C-alpha cells in the first residue's frame, strides 16, 4: 500500500463508490491520457483493476478494501461496475 509518497492528487480522479470501493468513473481514453501525461509521477504508486469479485471481497474485508482504495485508482474491469457507475 502507498505510504504517503504519492505525487499526484487522487481527489482529482472522478470516482463512484460501490460497496465501499472508490471505483474510477472513467473510460479507456481518459485512463490512457491520464497515464501518459502522468507516467513519471505514477512511479511507485499502483492502480487496481477491480471487478465484481474483488469489490465484494473488499466489502467483506476491510484490509483488502484499504488496498483497493489505497492506490491512485481502482479501474473498473468489465461491464457490471461500469454500468453501476454510469447509472449513478
């Protein structure tokens, strides 16, 4: 987990909280542009790729939820999380 050495302000990343996990409310174009523009500043940080299974696991396990929320962002992997995010 990141120990406070983060260079980028993650509050500037749009999120949708799903079961306690802050899922990035982004699309692939946004992600690629963000990563390209910030590649050096992202060094030493991490991104999670979240799906329904990892989100439910994070809901049930506070330590794992801290890992999911501790990186620069949790990227939705697949339709279910993206669909929920779009509806919210």
